[in-house]
């Protein structure tokens, strides 16, 4: 029995745009695999969620993190740096999902150990397709680490 069949996949979405978050949530709700998507709107909240601090006590550890780069306050690269430098968190795959097509952002994300970098399409239907591809790859094809 594989990891995905044992329990729902826990996904943490770190996204400040409510419309992008709603499209991502809808895409994951339509998944053919059990998953729980948790949404926080900024980097500080993500860094409180991950070690279960403040209002996030007893939340599940994510199996996958979807991280926007352009966040208010603590940006996505700062969040990625903290995740990948923490021995308790660094094994969690982090997918950068952002509007930036800047080569420096792409290179910096991979240098900070992002697991992949996805540019958000502006078109709503293409955006939903991208979310479906992320879901299919990371929740169905990939073997995620056990906790």
C-alpha cells in the first residue's frame, strides 16, 4: 500500500491572492485522491504554521508546500530559505508557484532548494490546468516522504 492510500495528502498553500488561492483550492478539490489543502496568506503565517505555533497548534505537517514568491512582509524566498535550512522541514517538497518569469527568481529559487518552479498563467483556464498538472504530478505520480 502506498503512502497516498494510507491517509489524505496534506498540502499547505502560501498565497496572498484570494483569487489565485480559490482557483488552486478548486483544482485540488477536484482531485481524484484524498487531500487536505490548508491556506495561509503570508510568509509569517507559513512559518507559524509549520512548527505549529500561535493559532496553528495541532495542524497537520504538510506533505507538500505550494509557495508564492511575491508575498507581503516575509517573501517566498525567505520562507523557502527557512524551510530548507530547518532539519525538521527540509524534506517537505516545495513547489514555487508565482507570476514571476524573471530568470533571477527562477535561479534563486532552485539555488535555495525549491523542488520545482511553476509560472502562473494569467488565463483562468490555463491556471486551472497548471493546478491539475501540479496535483497529478505531486499527489499521484511522486512518492512523498513519510513523516
